[in-house]
């Protein structure tokens, strides 16, 4: 690798050299924001009398490939967006120079062409063009250059970004006072030119480490580069054309970059089940999957791409309506309409089993119907969805085991769902579902339109109506302004206000109509008789009782609600399985306590494992051996001595495989070649121990658990070497004076907890001042938050959780304690400390989100004077959606709404529409105040943003702040 600073002009004009963007690079993607930044930089340096401007790096691969005409082809693997944009600016300048030679005097059109900025003037074919792009951009850029040289040649409009950005530069050039400063600025742009040698340098590693400016790479970009970059050019083009391009086309070439990242995360979730995958880990896990399975070996990458293309087909069926089977396509469309994307990996696994023959067509259709019922029943009953991500991943793994054992996948799936009764993952029963349908607010319900349209089409299965055109809307039979009408008050009876309040938005009072404005608030008789859309002429089955009724009152509404709810039980049925079948698929819980809670020395003493005993494990096709030392350590073959089985196992794996992998050493090691595992031996020891000291066992197990959590070790260091703890708490340092973190295990009273313990009262007082922000950060731990002053000199912030602390539940307790301690460490970073008398700073620097951290247009909405711990989800939604003075045009650009309290994001909603405050129909507000109608964003977005600090963005008095380009 050779890196030298030079002007970008020297790169663009080097004789007999052309630059090629390889097929694995992303398409040209810079938009107005990046073009404006480049333009501003060029103009700024051009206006100065001297000096240069550094504009980043360009990484090239020297392949030594020369064409027949002697032109050297250089591959650009980083910096192509900048070079392409600069080339567009030079094209605009060449046009301007030809049309306005009197204004642009520092360069002429002929000089730009003759100097080779854009073309190698006397070369033919592809060697004529200084820069050749990839994918759909190549034809457009070449045609733009051809049009520059010969205006009779038309521009190919395949790449709108190239055409649009060229138009931007034309406009900016025509408006600038002195265009010469632009040309002068281009001459002073500098880069670091990094050249790599094919076969000697690793372009992929350099590319990943350097791509930090310009427009962020998507996972799609990184994966495509990883797959193709290391291959010879001819093999790159072959694999791209025959495999990768097919994947792009399957996912939809126009929206490929937008969907590929999510598709890849879903695919990795399927193949890594029961582990759920978060977006930030996708690229790392993809690379690990490639290397661990040998796909990086010669000739193997095509096998992986065949698998990815197959799963891309599943994903397109699920999300884009690409399924050719009509019955399955209808079922998938109904599931997709529920907007629960966390189910997509599960559906992909269904399709994989279907095409492999493990599921019949009837089985797949039935499982899709069951999935729709499961999701919709939970939605109607307002069951939270935040646990479904991990649950669906576990379902994939459990169904894989059933398939591998030759079991009935369809039966197992239904049994798994029914087996979650009484948990947050339950499928609501018929009674719960019917009660919710009859009583809930179905008008504000996000899926109210889906409910009514699906009910209607259940009576037209062979010829369903198309409700997707926007003609139909939800109509209140008893209108929303009924209490303002004497006729309606009389019809509803003496108790009309109660009837109205209880039933106005319920299922029994809602229907569908294409004539909402015509029917409006008219009396019932007029609504029936209206020539356009009157109920007497209504052909919808969900409204059939309206034909014959003369009165619409409480009895009529409740009767219709009962009829529709009963129909809903048929449309979204509850699976019918016997209790014995459901029980047969439930995981078998171990009767013995978890065995992470007895030291290796204690096990050796009780089980008479003497020094010199050999411990044996398997690594691939070979056996590895370690020896018990005189001090009850574990000596490996290289002489290393480790104190715990897990540490010894991790080190042994590293020595044998070269990879450091966390491993449960108790299950890894066995005593001798044919002896029991240390896990089984330890279990027997605990059973035989009379009146064991559970506190000591608990903390030993907790330290072992913490040692296997890399996030904990990074925050607090490895605690596995700690001395025996017989107390009811354990302390952990935070690296600062006056405060430490504590974990509690109180077996007698049945609770666990975490805290920050202060011996410096001023630190505590600083945190109390930010109490609202702190409690937002701790709220999802689910425990009771307390601020205490135990003594004159000590203070405490504690979260206490009442829990089942019996040994069989220790793994769950350990997980909660680790989460709590990590959260306390985050809180500690908010503390203000005095450093060297310079003044107060934020300890550890709490990172504030900035504008660039929001990928989608959104709106931050600041709420105050609330107690979040006492608010329901609905109350929080109502408070955030609120009554805000906003500019309607700009607000409608926002796709997400972020509720902000105490300087942190407390909830994330996806906006459906904006309505005038207090109204139910979209229109202009007289006073400029609006409220949004929306729903919770998907779990990934909520996990990404909730709890994040945005105080720097919401520091003013205005409760509204637009982000993400809104």
C-alpha cells in the first residue's frame, strides 16, 4: 500500500489512465446535501488567494490491466462518490465555458476536453471515458459526456441522481457572481491517493476502516463489497450478473438498498435461531457466517448466494406480494397489513420448510392463518409486542427441532402458541378477543379499517372486494356529533350521554362507506334513505341489519357488535388442540437448580477429583486434554493455568481454532475420556450438599454468568476471580470516587435490586436534579425506583424488583441484575464532577444524538410536568400526539414522532396522518394546532432510540424540533 497527498486534478488528468468503479460498489447515491457540501468547499477555497482544501481519500487498486490501446484500468474502491460528483461539476463547467466564454475566463471548453478531465480524446470505446461507473449509472454518465461533445446525442435517463445533480451544478453556476472561483477551487482540492497492489494488500479491510465520510454505507454496500471485492475481475462480473443482480431483482431493484439490510437481518435471524439479531450486528455476523462455514474458500461463494437468493424469494413473497400462489398471496397480504415486521423471519422459515417438502400447501396455508389470528388477536387485546422478536426466533429453533425429529410442524406451531397461556406471549382466548372487540375503541384503533374490510370480505371469499383504492372510509352510524342533534338524543333515549360515551367508537357503531361526507351527521332516517350511500341501498354484509331497523340505539348497536364479534371468532379462529398435545410440546424444565453456583475447587473436593486428573473435551475431530493442578487450577497443553472451567475452555478454543469464543466450561469438560461432564458432577454435588449456603452459591454463579457477558466485562471487568461472598449484596466499582454500584440478593424477603451508593452527597444531589431523566432511563427495568438518604453522609438510588429467587429461577435473576447494573453505569455517566478546579463537566460524556443520527424524517415532541411511571401507554400516546402548533406541510414530511421527556426519548411512534386538534377528518386547522394519528414504531426503531439523550436538540422553549430532514 502506498499513500501520498496530491491534487485531485492530477488524478483526473493522468495520461492513458481511466478509472473504473467495480460492480460490487454501490450505485451513485449522493444527493443535494452532499453536492452542496462539495460546492461550498470548492467555492470557499477558490475565493481565497492561496491555500488548498483536503477533501478525503481515494483508494485505487493497481491491477496492471492495459487495454489494446495502452490505457491502464484502475479500480476505485473508495472515493467514487466524490470523484463522480466532481466529474459532474466539471461537465457543468465545460458546458458553461462553451456557452459563456466571456464569464469563465480561467479555463475554456477546449482546455477541459483536451486536458483529459472527462475523456481521453483520441481513444475509442470504453477507453474514451475517464470514469466508468457501475450498474445503472454507467450508461447515463457516458451519455452525458457524449452529449457534451455532441449535443445531438440524447442523455439516457436511467440514473436520476446523475441527471438531477448535474442540473444542480448548472443552476448554481448560473447564479454565482464569479464562476472563475469554482474552477480555481477545483484546482486546489487535495486528496490522499492510496494505491493498493492486487494480491498483496487486502482492499476489503482498508475499505471498511476508511469509509467514514460522505454518505454512510448501508449493510447492502458492505456485504456486496465483502462478497465480490477479493475476486478476480472476470469472476466478479460473472457472480454479480448471475447471482447478486438476481438477488437485487428479486428484492426489487429500485428499492433494493432500502430493503436489503432488513432482509439480511431477517435471514440471519432464521439461520441463527434462537438468537435474535439486531441491525448493528448484521455485517459482523454475516462475515462470521461466511468464514465459519467455508464460503470464503474458492468456488464456495456461489453456494451461499444461491441460498441468499432463495431466501430473498421468500422475503419478496412476504413483503412485496411476489407469491405466485393466489391463496398464499392473499394470506400474506393480510399478515403484511398488520405491520408486525418481527414475524417475517418466522414466515421465511415456513417457506423454507414448504419448498423443501417438510410442509404441505395445506399446512403452510393453515400456519399462515394461525399467524394472522395470533397477531390480530393480540393487537385487538392490546397485548404488547416488545417480547415477540425473541419469541419468534425461539419458535423457529423449536420448529427446526420438531422437523429434524420427524414431527408434525403444523401441530407443533399451534401447540407452542397455545402453550404461552398466562405469559406476555399468549394468544388471547375467544372470550378475551370477543370482549375486546365489543368494547374497545375501534375507530382510533390502527387496524380498524383492516378489521372491517376483512370481516366484510369473509362473506365474499371467492370474489373479495377491493378496498385499497381509498374510496371507502370508516363511518359512524351514530355520528360523532350526535349529542348536538335533538333527533339523535331522542333516539338514544334518556341516558343518551352514557350511550354515546360508551358506544360511539365501538365495533357495533362503525361501518364502511364510500359516501362519508354525504351521510355526515344526518339523522338515522336520512342516512338510511339517502340516494348516495344510504343504508337502505347498502350492499355490505356488515351493514345488513341497517336495512330493516327504524331506530339506532343502544340495543341495536350491541346486537350488531355481538354478531360481528361472533363472525370475527370464525375469521380469526383459535387453534383447537387438546391440553395433552399442548403440554407435549412445552420445554421440559430442569428440576435441579442451575449449576453455575459452585466453585471448581469445591466440586473437586466433594467429587474426589484429585490433582493430576485429566479433563477431556472435543474440538472438531480431535480430543483436547487438560490437567487438574495441585491448587485445583486447570493446566492446558501450552502451560497456561486457569482457575475456572469456562476460562479454561475459552482459552483452549482460542489455542486450537484461533478464535476466542465464550463457552460454558462445565459442559465442555469431562473427567477422563469416558467420565461424566463437570456439569453433571456439580449437579450431583449440590443435591448431596446438606443445607447449602445459597447466598454463596448464588454469588458464585452470578460472577460466572457475568464473566460470560462481554458487555458486563467491558463495563465492570471480569468478576469470576472474586473471593467467596456469603453476604446479601455485591459491590462493583465505577472508576470514580464517591459512588459505586451494588447488586442485591435478598432471599428471605424475595427481592433483588441494583443501586448507586453515594458517599459524596453532592454527586447525589446533582443526579436528583436530573431525576426525571434518570427515571426514564430506569423505567423499563420494571422495579420500584427509590431515592433514599440512609444516613447523614450516604445516599442511594435503588431499583428493587420483587421476584422468585429460588435456584431454578437464578438465570432470569442474573440476567435482570446484569441489565440493571449496566443501566446504573449509564446513569453514573450523567454525574457532574469537578475536575482540577476547571468547572463542572459531564462524567464519561453522555452522548447526545444529533441531526445525523436520525435516518428518517421525524419530529421531536417535548412533554413536561408528567410522571411517566404512572402513565399508561395510551396516556403517553395521547400526551405526545397532543395539540401542537405546527406547519402542516412540514409536519406531513415527518414519518416518525419521538416523545421526549427529561431530555431523553421515551417513546417512538410512526405517524399515519395529521388532523386538526379535536377533529377526526383531515383539513386545514383554523388556529394552526394539529395532532397526529399514529402507532408504535417497530421494535427495532424503539430499541434504537428509546432512552437516547436529545437534550441538545430540545434545549429551547419550543416543544417541537424537526430532525432527519423533515
